[in-house]
C-alpha cells in the first residue's frame, strides 16, 4: 500500500519570499502524485499532478513540483508567495491496482506574513 | 455546471440523533467518496463507490452507512451520532471507476458538531 508524509505541519513565509513544501511518499512502483490546496472554509482543489514524463510539473497559480525518484519526494515550490496563497496544502499519492484510492498526507498549513 | 454539491453546510446534533449528509455531482463521474477531515489528521476515507450500485469501506467506516442512490448522488448516514463524529465531511467525485491517477473533485464540505 502507498503512503505519504508531509513533514511540516505549519510553514510561515513573508509575502514575496519563495516557498517549498515537502512531500515524501512510499510506493513500490512509479506513483501518481498530486498536490491539492484547500482555502479556508473551502473544499480541496487540484494544483498539479504527476503521472510520467517530465519530472518538473507546472500547475495553477504559479506553483510547480518536482518528482525525484531517488529521494521519493514530490516537493511543491513557488518563487514568490502572495498573501492569497495562505491555505492548507495536501500531497496525495495514487497507484494502479489494489487500493486505487489516492492516499492523502496530513497537510501543511501555509501562513503568509505581509 | 455546479460540480459537487453538499447539504447541509452546517449541522449540530445531540448524541444519539441520526442524520443524512447529501452529496450530488453533475459531471457524470463514476466514482464518489466520503472523507472526514480532523485537525492534524488530514483527510481520511470513510466510504467510496466506484460505480452506481457498489460501495466499499475506507479507512474509518465505523458508525457510518452510505447509499449510492444513482450515478449522481451518494449519501452518508450517521445512525446514532457520537461526539467523536464531530468533524468536517467532504464528498468528492472522480471520472473513472478505477485507477489511482484520477483527479478528485471536492464539494465545499459539511461542518458537523455532535454535542
């Protein structure tokens, strides 16, 4: 079965600073990887996803993520954070066969200081 | 195109009361899911339905039942609510019946408090 770890419960950055949110997964084959964002009081929305091919994936709202097989990681990055990026971010890993429901990490709460 | 809708948005119950959370999607998706979200626990899957007429247990099914009424609707029932079921409940849907590569589309959530 697959699993995913988001080591940081909270991350605080200043507006305009760069951002990196960490995600590590455990799965025996190439996984399907996702980042979702949850704004306060809202449901989750897909930011980006990786299935195969280019390991650097571009998403909405200026986010990108890089799949590193050797490190079992799929970290989310943004070069310059805006106050509106304050939200909860979830990494998820999916797999074909067996349990095909994506498994979600516990989330990282992003706080943006003006 | 409303996407995934959930009713109600908020609910307060007393211990032992029952209620049904409603979910509907208008995207002709095959799969539907119910999650609960608790602080520090992320999203935990309660039940899912890979297609009309089928349902399966997820990680935390105890105390819940579900019905896939038709392709559009997937309801979650609490027969005898307990304070441990205080949570935010999310319904989601995805296009296909199998494959972990599907994007999930989430509703806005139902905030449930059990006193």
